[in-house]
C-alpha cells in the first residue's frame, strides 16, 4: 500500500467475496474511443465530433487550419489540436435543404442528403439504425461484463486478470503489467520459485469506486476514502486490487506500478520480509516509470518526494541511516514499532533513486546484490517470532548494504544522497503546489506562499496545474476568491476540460452554477456528476417544488429525471439519487421518490435533508409511523450536533433545545403543507397524530397548526379539543381561542 504496508492473513475470505464467474467470453475487436456511443446524425446546424477520449459532442467545427481546429459552442470557442478529432460528421453533409436547382429536383423525388450524398429516406434510416444497433450491441456486451458475476477473465503470461471494466482497458492493463513484470524481474535479477512461475498472479480491477471501496473494506477490514489500489501479501492468496479511474487512468497506472513492485518483491521469496525502506523506496521509484508501448523509462523524479527530502535537508531533519532502517515492519520481539511516515517515504525514495541512478549507475549492481541477499537467502536472516518467515535485522541490513555498494559508513552514504538530491531537477511545477499545501497546514504560511508563487511562475499557463492549485486553495482560509480566478483561467486555456467546469460549478451560487453545468455538459454530455448536479439545480429552479402543475413544468421535470437517471448509470452519487427523489415527488410519484431517497441515505446516513425527504415520502404514502420514526432520528441528530464541544458553553456549542424544538415544528408544518398540496388531508392528519403521539406540541404555533389541520379537514370536535389542550399551556393565546370558539359554534 502506498502509505501503509500491511501483512494480511485472510484465509479463505476472498472466495466468499467473489462469486463464481461465468466462462470468459471471446474478446471483441478493439473499438474506437467511445464505442457504444453512436456518432449520430448532425442536426440544428451543429456538427458531430468524436474526440480521442471517446466523447461525442455537438458543436460547429471550423475546418482545421494547420495543426489546430476550432470548436464553436453556444457560449465559447475551443481551440484544440486537430489530432484530437477521431471522427466527425458535418451538418452540411446531412442538411437536406436544397442549394441548387439540381438538389431541388433530388428533394422533389423524396431523397435526403446523407453523408454528402442524396439517398432515399429509407436508406438513411437504415444506416442510422445500423449504427445504433452496433453501438447497442457494444453497450449490451459492456453492460453485461460490468456486473462482477460476468466479469472478464483474461490470462496473460504471468497474470490472471478479473475485471468488470471495458475489455480494451483490460487488455491495456494486461500489457502494462506484463511489460512491467519483465522489466522489473530483469532489472533486479529476480528469479521466481516454480510455484510462482506456474501460478497466474491474480489481479482484480473494478469499474466503480463504490464497488472497489466495498471490496477493499471487506477484504482488508480497513477504510478506503481515496485509495486506488492495494496489494495483499497473504502467502498463497496474494492479489492486486485496483479501481479503474477511467477519467484519468494514469493515476491507476502509477498505483499499479507501485503496488506491483510490492507484489513482485514479495513473490520472489514470500517467506522473507524485505526491509520496509527497500519495499517503499523501490515502489516509489517504479511508480514514476513511463511506458511508451515498447519500453519502460525508469528513474524519473517523484517531484513530491524530492521536494520533501530537500526540505528535510534545509531543515536539518534528514534521518540517519539507522533511523531510516528502523521504520516499518518487521520489528525484533518486544521492540516498540517506529511509524514509517512521510519523511521515511521521501528519504527511502531518494536513497533508492540514488542507488539506481546516481553516479551513472555506480551503485546499481551493488544494490541489486543487497536485495538478493534477502530474496535468495544468501544473507544472514533472523526468524520472525511466532511464524515461519524471516527477515534481515537492521544492523545486518545496514552492514550488508554498505558492504554491497562499497561505502565505508552510513554517514558517508547519507551525505552523498543529500548532495545528489540537491542537484536533481524537478519534472514539473505540481510539486510546489503539494509542498505549499503541506507548508500551509504546518503553519508555515510564508513558505507556502513562496511555493504557490513558484508553481505559478513555472506553470502559470498549464491549465491542469491551475486547476490543481485552485482545488488546494478552496481548502485554505482566505484563498477562495483566488481559487475561482485560477479555475476561470484554467478553463480559458482548456475549455474542453469538463472536470474543471464541474469543480467551478460547485463553488459558485446556484444560478451561476446552472449555466456552468450547461457548458460542462456541452463539452462532456456523459459527465455523471455534472448530470446529477444539473438535475438537482433544475429541481431548485422549479416554480413550485411541492407539485409541478402545468405541462411545461412537468416536461422540465421529466427531462431532469432522465438526467438524474443517466448520472446514476454513469457515476452514481448521493446528489443524483436525492435529485431523482425530489423530482419524482413533484410529479406525485411518491413510491419512486422513496426508493431513490433511501439509496441517497445509504451514501450519507446522517444527512438531514436526505432523511427529511424519506420522512416526507412516508407521510405522503400514508405511512405515519415511519414518518414519525424518521423525524425522531432527525431530532436526535440535531440534538447531537448541538452538544457543545469540550471547553464550550451551551450557547457557544450550537442551537438550544428550544431552537431545535421550533425547527422540528417547522418541519412538521412543511410536511403537512406538502400533503395538502396533493389534497392528502387524511395522510397529513395521520402523520401529525403519529408525531404527537409520544410528545405534545412545544409552541403556541405548533398547537394552533395541529388544531387547524383538523379544522381544514372538517373535524371541528377534534380541532376544539386540541385548541383547548393548547390553551392550558398558553392561556393568553388568541389564535387558539379563535379555533375553540369556531369549534364550539359548529
């Protein structure tokens, strides 16, 4: 694992987690990017363009001049390299408006322009159907294999890959793993045992982050908020597990190389626990590899690790060799563990990089020999207490390393590494952003500002760097306005980056966000999170969010429901499910709303707005006990949140009990209003009775509202009794007296 290497002895857990797969199907032919999305027929004066990342967009394509092309959208123009256009269809080649006498005659014969030719409508429709059918078949195949029980199973020379991602991505990862395996084994002269040569090494790749997280948490007993992959070194059950980050696969590949390093070192000799600094230093070294389809480029700089180590040098915090070797597993019996922290990672990477690349590779052979002293059991190894595994203790490890590379002592080696690190050039400006963020949270605001300024000086015209820095700024006090400026500059430099449009939409008021999301969906119609937010903001813009009344508004709601459903199909989120539930409610589809909102609650069990929507659905469906149960949970969560933190007074900690009671009264009134908007008086009264069954109304207004609902229903006797009870607590209440008087008169 990139930040924590754990020994996991999980027995047969994997067999319980993975259902038996179907027999692997024959692989499809390599599709073009975006297969499954038909290019479609241009309409409304717009061309259709497929980009190299698979996106299909509608715009007006200005014929490329030189190496660039201009894409004209409704509100902006995007300038892109011409090579990014994989496929195009121009509106001019499909517009059946005649442009000459001859074309008038063609149109008069019932022909239509299609692909630059005049053909019959039947032939044009047949061509469209054929394209849609081809895309449908691809989607069906892809959808089938997106379910884990139907996952692809692909065996390469050394790996058995099980994945529910697109087949072409499976093959690409297989190629990368095999190439990495061959390179690593040769670089370190690793010889695998006959058992490991015979067995295919299992690799699991998940399409959806929620699937990956669930599997990881069950597989390891841990939590995975931002993890992209991990390695389990249980002997005989080793496996690599990854989330396929389809929008940025390079991140998955970097993690794959890192975890793959752990994997191969472990498999070379599973009974030997190689020193932690070797594991992590090598893993970070190889995580920075680049592969061009033919060969690997090792030895590239890990900017973040280098900057961290350079900072350690300047601050006088470089670890002695003995301290570096003391970090992480294994430990002698009875010795307190030393956490392998960020400084250990930075120094381990720098040391391995120096041993592999420094002084023109002078120490490379010696370092390989040192590693093989452990993997080939040629060195002095100690048994690990309570098990059959062995390890090289740190004193022996230090002596073996220095002996292998021919350096007289640890201090000399560390001084050489420090000198080497200060001469290494950074690969990019991103590292300054990362170090600046670390400085800021360490309370070093001045150093942070210097790093941010350096990042902008070196990468101020790089849209990705600007977007990255903007994301950092959003979490730093006083930097939000600058974050917005950076995002807008990033978009100006790369207007087709939908993720930056989307992030900006999350930082601005809803009215502005709505327009930004429209732009985002122009450049990427399948941006799942943007579709979900767009559906939600559409709901917020409705004139009557309780009930869509006219046909025009109902049409808007139905269109937004389709956006929410597409969002869920592409990249499910709590926002999309909440939007879907809210939209269904406006059409009176209460059961569908409840079904969707329950999923939103699964994502975020303590979100009060999600719980409230569930409560509303129960009330509208005539399920008063469930309404009251959810409402009591909302009250409990509000009370918990209002508890003062240690050292605070009750007034400083949050709303008072009275404030919470008043808020609960307002929620109940909102529920009744929604029921009455659908003329569901019986359901409104039942929900009120269920809520007040085990409690009394708290305020004068609550008493009046409770009585008034019965008055509107025509049950004046019940209304009068409630008003009379309320007057016992609020004897001066004129509004309760009025209800009682009306009830008596009736």
